[in-house]
C-alpha cells in the first residue's frame, strides 16, 4: 500500500467540510482519492497554487515525479515566491536524477530565506548542491 500523508499544507484555506473529506482520504492512504479531491479544487479555482502544490506532493508519493513536477511548475506560475513549492519540485527532480534542476530549485528556496533549506545547503549532505554551478 502506498502511503500518502503529511505532504499537504494550508488547511486553513479549506472549509471544515473540505478539510474533513481530505483528511479522510489521507487517513485511508487513498492517494487517488486525494488526487481526485485536488482535481476538483483546481477545477473550481484554477489559480489555487496551494492545490497544485499539494496535488504534486500526493502524486510524488506513488512516484509520479514527472506529474508532481508539472503541478509544482504550475503552482510556481501562480505564486512564484512559494518556498514550499521550490523545495518540493527540487526533491521531485532530484528523485529523477536531474541534479542541476534540483539544485537550482533548492537554491531558489534558500534565496527566499527558507531557514531549513539554508541549513541543509550548509550541512555536509547539501554540499553536492552548494558546490554546483
């Protein structure tokens, strides 16, 4: 069973009913149900960057990294300063072994003063990216 959990944020923008429905999908580890939920949210509001970001996160759990990257890129068009989206797309491109693109996204997230990304870049495990041109 594929686990899709803890990859969403900004629940405050959801109504209580929407949040309960969405959390039920995650509690059941129902990635396809969660994707369907975000498909509906995007159909209602195609300018919802958080919905694209969160759908990308769900897609990445069952290893649809290319689909996740597409969603993250769409979210970036809507909100080009969302550090979460840059980190998420960086991780998805890293999983596809596109290290240059991943590093570019991680460095962009760091430029927005994402403390966790800055700290990671400064640690030993971030050296590969820190030293990449």
